[in-house]
C-alpha cells in the first residue's frame, strides 16, 4: 500500500477490534484512503473529498483537460493527405462507414483503432466458415473440370456436407470444436448450406449463368485483379480493393463477352434499401459490379474480352424463412418455403431476363423476385427488375457517390455525424462510442431523406 500511496504512515492499533482485517490488499484501500483525505477525521464525507488526495493530482489535471474535450468536425486537408497519401487505399465497407458517420471512418481508417478480438464463434466467424465451405466446393469442381450445374441437387448437398465436416475440424485452430455450443453452431450452419446448395443447383436448369469466381479479391498486392482507381481531381484518388463473394457469367462465345452478375452472401435476409443506397451507406453490392465493368482486361480471370453488367443479388446462406399461418401450413409447404428462403434479392436487367430465368416471360422459376405486366414489361410493384438504362444509372450513381465521399475525406471531414433512419442509428453498429463520447439521448442525429436529384428508380 505504501508503494501506491507513499505518504501513508504505518500505524498500529492497540485494540484488536480497531485493527483492519483483510485477505487482499485492495480491501484496505478504502479505509486507508479515508485517513488520507485532508480535513477528514476518520470517514469519507463525499466522493469529491477523495479527489483531493495528493495521489490523484495528475489524474485531476487530465480529467480537467478532458472535461472540455469534443472531437473536432474536421482536420486540415494537409493532414488528410499526410494520413491517407495522394491515393487513398480503401474498401467499399470503409466508405460506407464514412457515409454512416465520418468520425467512425476517421477512428477506424485514419487512427486505425480496432476492436479487441475474441476466440469465439461470433457472426463474423460463422460467416467466414460458410464462405470457406462454398469456396472449397467451387475449387473442387474446378479441379474436376466440372460446373456447378453438372451436379444433381442431391450430389451437391452431399458434397457440401462432406466439405463442411472437413472445414469444421480445421477452421481457426479448432474454433468449431472448442465447445458443445460451437459444435452445434457448425452443424446448424452446415445444414443450412446443404439446403442452400440443393436449392441453388435445382434452379440452375432455368439459370443460364455459371459461377465463375468465388472469393474474388481485387486491389491487393497478389490479387488477380487490380484496385479500382477513381480520380478525385487535385492530385487525389481512391484505390478501392475488396473481395467479391461470387461472380456468375453467362458467356456469349460469338461476341467474346459475358453478362456478369455479382452475388453477395449474407447471414440473414437483406434487400437493397434505396434510402441507404442513395446516401452511400449501402453501396457494396452495386459498387462491386461497377468495379468489374472497369476491369480493362477481364480475359485472364474471366476468359472473355468484355464483361456486361447484368445483375446484383444478396443471397441468405442461412435461409430467410417466413412464418406460416399454422403448423400444418408450415409442414405442408416446407419445400416451397425452402426455395423462397434462398430467393435472390437485388437488381437485374430486364433485357437479360431470359438469361436469368428461362421460364420467363410465361412463368417464373422463383429464383428472382419480379413479375411482368400483361404487356410483358417489368411490374413496378417489384423493385428488382429494371430497364437497362435504369440499371446502368444505378451503377453510375454509385460511382458518383464514391467520388463525392472521396473528395470529402480529402477535405479532412471527420465530423461526429451519425445517421438516423427510423429507429435505426449509425451508432447501433459502432464500437467507437467511448471515443466520440456521443450521448444518443441528446444528440441531433442526421435524419436520412430521399435525394430528389438521385435516379428515380434504382
Ligand atoms: S458511436 Fe455513433 S457517433 Fe460515435 S463514431 Fe460511432 S457512429 Fe459515430
């Protein structure tokens, strides 16, 4: 105790009942501190009197300085260039975070603060586990010179089950064997993937696209594709890197080109949210397709001279099941419910509909969420099917948003400015509260509003 509080003087109490008894030194701190507070006799009158202790002098000074602390809204453009360099190497996820709250971006990608990592099968690890199984599934087929559609749904199911058992044993030094709970999670994730692959392969008879690349990284030092570079003017630029879960192609050998679709795997149901997209908060899916349309020479990776962007989709890897009206309703409709659970949500080009769904226009395979009018045009009650010019405008809009955000980053924008959309706020998905010191009860959140200049229908 004297090492902690050098001014303490050892005392001996003659009466046994006045002696301090403890099993650990920390139990003595409170009674001893009471004796140290100037002006107190034997008891502490208030917490503020404790703060007067000489031992706390330096802490008092630091707290006094912090009392008036508030993060600045911006830093100088010179410092921004010093932090990021002339070309900011970044990812779409990072730019989405800037759109959600510039200060959050600054903390993570300017200061490079990171969350503490735990050895647990959290949502991120569960996602990585499923991604790894599907990547191995694809690689095995490539080695056997087979396409996904060359398997029957049952063969694909059995293959995924086998790979899942292998991956579970090796994944992250045995993470999924570390507890009964983790083992159960691995079995559940594998079972969902078996359902997923059986459903996907079943759809392939009506789907003209073939999975060509999985976990396709671009922009890294050893990646097959270069970074997507966006010129921001004033000598600045973005060099965007990323990893695309799956790229499907429908190749036209005569024209030496391919319709191109990007698939993003999700753990739950996810749809394109127009408001979040317009504000740059949910850009990743169309941004990846926009990146692919800028690849100067796609032949080494995709085997064709040109890629023609045609679709972007979120697909749930765990199935997004809807509740049934009754138990018998659920049991009787299990097969159809499973197909709907893996239905693709996103955007697809109307002029390529025949390649997405060979049953169209007379029928619908169920893989995509669209309908046609009696005149054979996209039914506007379903947002996923777009005319070609609307689809291209969506990709143009995404590029323009990325450029705008890049320019703001280079002005030094680091404002604590989280968005609100209904009950959802940016801080719900952020671990930097201790740094920005936001009080969500009193903060005026930036309420997202539709941008009237954005494309009407994307
Ligand atoms: S907690 Fe909220 S305000 Fe603070 S950095 Fe994160 S998103 Fe921004």
